């Protein structure tokens, strides 16, 4: 009688040793670009980010309203998007949201006021964490825009709820949105 147990164990061990249990694949394992390799050398890591708000460690102070004012953000194929919701009066980010391609996210409890958007598009998110701050960026096909549109969520003490649907699709290296935008630099996005 032949025994198949040792070869079967060897195959299982090889399969398990190749599996990445975190779900995050480092660019070095995927054939990293020169930029990704340089970032890895500086302590950056590849990251899989879920849809939704990014942590305050990304250097902003989130603001919430009492009403259920919201943005529905619908991303099509071709890119993931990081969206900063910026207060027009202070030019400060009140929410920072990540949305993966072919998915949607809702940003609720937007405070009353007026806002514009800063958008980062791309793939292969990498981040660098320190004790007090996290910095993230797309490392493949990255480009940045700012909305021309100002999204008005009403005056203080208004009882009217306001909601906006943002539809974003990327074709090649340009975005096709249901709102108007202009290009900005990576440094302008990070301001």
C-alpha cells in the first residue's frame, strides 16, 4: 500500500507558506515600482484600506453635525479615491474618506456649512506611521483634483437636511465626475 501522506503535507505546507494572512501584499512581492521600493526603504508599508473615514491620525480633526446631512460617494472602475471634505471658511479638513474602486461610501452627519472637496485618485495605497501621525498616498496612477463646486449644507439652526451624491469614474488618467474639478498637486492635496 502506497502512502500519500508526506507528499500531501509538503504541498499543504508550501501553499500555506505562500499565503499572506493579512490581506496586504507588499509591493516588493508584486514587482514594486522604483517609487514603491524607495518608500519601503523609508519605512512605508503597503496597506489595504476599507471604505470609510480614515483615522484622525491622518492629521485632521473630524467635525460632526446633529442632522443627517450626508455625501453618498459612488466610485466606478479604474481608481480608488481619497476624499477630503474641506470647510470653505477655514480651509480645514473636517472629514477624510477612502473609497475603493467599484464601491460606495456614505459620509453622514456633515455639519451645516459650505464645503469643497480635495480628491486623490490612484491605486496601491502606501502609508507611513509615526507615534503621532499617519501619512498615506497612492503609488500607482496618482493624480489630484479640487472641486470647483461648493456643497452647501445649510445655515446654522436650519432644520432642512441636505444630501449630495458624488459619482466618480476614472478613465485613463482623468476623472469623469458629476461635479466640476481642477487639477492640483500632491502637496496642495496634503495642505
